[in-house]
């Protein structure tokens, strides 16, 4: 086995780490969630949702500057969606940047309003 084999976790492992980070975040353990999500980002396995989750975990860990840096990296990758703006508004508010936080919240509301709701009645029933 080469060293490169050790650097690439199996897809199941990536999903497990993502799930565990979610559980940590939902159970008021943002520091642990941030460690796992940062590891996934470093390994190149963080998608847009995980990068925004990392910023949220950093914010909840009392590190709004780190959270803002994470969001800036996400924006550079084009990962700008409604949840991005919602977390960004919270981060900017924590940093005392109220005008920017208000603008981010307006962007969040605008994106949510522009996204049509899913019509679950039109979906086939699962058996």
C-alpha cells in the first residue's frame, strides 16, 4: 500500500464522518463537529453543505473570525446558496457588523423566496 492509499478515505468513511459531524452539531458539540468537518475539507471531501456546516460549527464554538474565513473560502468556490447567507448573517452579527449581517439576511430571504417549494404531492409514493 502506498502513502496515497492512506490519504483517500473510503466513500463510506466520508459519509460516516459527515453524519457524525452533524450529530455533534445537533447535540451541542460544535468543537467536535468543527474538527471532523475541517478534516473533510482538508482532505478535499467537503461539499458546499459541509463547508457551511463547518462555518456554523466554528461560530457556535465561539470562533466567528474562523467561520467568516471558512465562508469566504466557500464563496470563492461558488458555494453561495440560501444556507450560506443565513450562516453568514449570524457570523457577521457575532462580529458586530450589523449592516452587513442585515444585507446577508436579505440575500437569504430573497433566495428562499426565489426557490419554489417542492410539491410532494407530485412525487411518486414510495413502497
